[in-house]
C-alpha cells in the first residue's frame, strides 16, 4: 500500500545515489595499445583442460549497451567465456537469454550492417565482478548495483575506441566489436558441469584496442 511505498523511499534514494560517476582518466588507460601493438598472446590467457582447441579467456566482464537504451549509464555486464583465435580475434560465447546476447539481437535487428561495440574488463574490483554475475532487474544497471555493494559509486572512463564506459581502476580492458555475420565454431571446452561442451557457433569479436 501507500505506507509500504513511503517505507521504500530511503532505499530508492540510495539506489539512485549509486549511479556510476564518469571521470576523465583512470589507471586502466595508462597504457593504450592499438593497431599492430594489439596482441592477446601477451596476456596470461590459459588453456585449462586437455583437448581444448585454444586458450580461453575465462572470467571476462563483457560490457555492452543496447541500441534503444535511453539511460546513458544503462550498460549490461555479463561473464561469457571467449576462445582466442589470434592476436586480435576471439569468439564471443554468450547464450541467447543473457543480457549481452539480447543487446546483440536488438542491435542486429536495428542496424543490420554495424557490428556491436563491446568491451572486455579483466581485473575489476570485487563489487563490480559480483554485480556482473548477479541477476539484477533490467531497470538497474550492474554498475549501479556494484555501487550498492561497494557503498560508493563506481568510477567509469570512456573507452578509447568504442562508445562504451568501463571501470576506471580495472587492470586490463580489451575493446572491440562483435560481428553480425561472422560466426565461428567454439569449443569443446571443459565446463563446471564436469563435461566438455559441444561445439557450437558464436560470433567473432575483433579487437580495436587494449588498455
């Protein structure tokens, strides 16, 4: 009832007060690599189990934004494994019901020729990592939920090559774009279920910068 709504006001004010804060610069962009400098092989990406086809980025926070998202800070964070194909290419393995894949589907429907911008965050703060794996409501950004967990706003910085924002104090960010037409065979990889996944096709991620 009305009383319950009033009782919720302090919580709502706290949630609104935890929207991320955009800053001009951050430690994550102290080093910027583009063009021929891009090389995934320089990063500590590992092969986990026998018979796997390639090294695997195992805990990336994938940042995307849907084409019709009205709020400037309405980014989605998800964790999707990524098979490395070369120094500047990987496979984006996201399942259809995940937030990133839904942004991808909406983007593909709205702009059939432009790839989807994406940023891969490695080494974020614990609150942001936890927010990325928490099923928060669609009306709440994972960055905003991370602020609630941390007790202070997440500071974001604009990417150097993509129209996205990433945690300013992250360790590594891999910026790039997800193809709408180029799909590759992914797997098989050992999963937490105790089995190897079947080989399936997922879109190609092409890197435009590493910071």
